[in-house]
C-alpha cells in the first residue's frame, strides 16, 4: 500500500506538478528560486520511485533481523514494523522491491556517467575548434575567434572562458558586447553547466516522463534568465538589442553551444528584460522555500508513516 502511494505521489509531483511549476509566475521573477524548485521537483520524483521499492524490501529484512532480537525491546518493536508495510507475496516480492530500488539508483549512476562523458566529449570538440580559430585574447578570459557566424558563448571546464566571434564583434556595439559578456561570465560563475547536466541526467533516467522533459526545457530557460540578471538594471535594453541582433542573424547556426547569449526562451527573456517584474518579497520567498521543503518531505513522510504508526500505537521503545 505504501509503495503504491509513493508511485502515485511520483506521478502527481512529476506530471501535474511539472505543469503547475512551468506556469508558476515566481520562477521568472526569481530564476534562482525557480531553478531550486525544479531541482526539488526532480529529486522528489526520483526519491519517491526509490522509496517505493524500499518500503517493500526493508520490512522483510527487518523481520529477519528481528527474529534474532526478540528478547529485547528493539527486536519486539522491529517485529511490529512489517505488519504496517503491507506487501503481499513474502520474500519474493521483497526481493523485487529491493531490485526496483537498486535498479533506479544504478540507472541514475549510469545516466550520470553517460551524460558526463557526452558533455566532456562535446566540450573537448568545442575547445579544439576555439583553439584552432583563435585570433587573439581580448581579455584573460575573453577569446576572439575567426568565425562568420555572430555568436557569443562560454566554455566551462579547466580553462573557462567567454568566446566572441569576429562577426559578433562587428554586429554588436560596445555596451551590447559588455552586457553579453557579463551574461556569459554569470553562466560560468554560477556553474550553470552543472545545473543543466543534472537536469539532463534526470530527464534521461526518466525517459522524459514524470515531468522530467518539461523540467529540462524550463531549467535551460531559467539559467539564461538568471544570467540576464547579472548585468546592470539600466543596461537591460543593451542586452535585449544584443540578443535580438545575434538571434536574428541568419548566420547564427546550430553549432552555437547551449549556454549562449541566444539560448533559452528568447521571447520570454526579452519580455522580462523590457518590462521587468517586481522581485519576490520576503514572504513570497519564504513560501517558495517552504513549498520546496514540503514537496521534498512528501515521499519521506509517506515512507516513514507506517513506522511512526508502529511506534505510537504500540509504544515501542527504540533504544535499549
């Protein structure tokens, strides 16, 4: 029963929860909190799926342990727990629950390894291409490359830098270039490549279901919004003009890396830059944090309720 409840909880948080969170207005007003909310969303779904198997497997293991401890109060208390985790089928079902949980944990590790390898390989190719096309260093972390495509993007890794193509240098004015470079440096400082990587891992592990595909798209948009906020409030129109200039140029092709000035939902970004919303107040921020803690606590609470019932109904003493 508890395992079924956790599976239902994973779906509710994952699918309807993703739709609600995607349309929630607070994320655009505070992209950083929006990113936190999506991280909690993914963690709650994965945690629910893992705990669903554990609630089947752990009670059976507890029962085996309790047989050797029946002389003590701890053993008597442990012996009561399986009755509150209803899982018909005995040991076979318990082993299935353990396999389910271990499979999800192992699959997440595999997805993390595969995505990390993919990102590292892609980054090496980009680094080699940038090194081959480098004209000169404009600043210690600002590289000018010879490319007919107007593009500005950042490269994370051992040698983080912001890359500007010669075509972008010709298209953008001085203030526009300054705002775009600040945008890209914000990506590097906030380690947005890691945030996007985690979203990719969860989406790959869940096959784009349970709201993970929506989460990935939204996280990509929110990291761009957070980087937009790194510039001066009075220079937002310069950033808007730069984004529109780079995005509207036909030469800007698909080879531009993901964390580029033209990434994310350009229309929504331009709207919030031109007509900025009021920042979240203290109560609103507290509400978002409280909601995040509450959502993350739901699977933990659902898994722990039967054990707590055993404690309070039978007055078990959990210490010798």
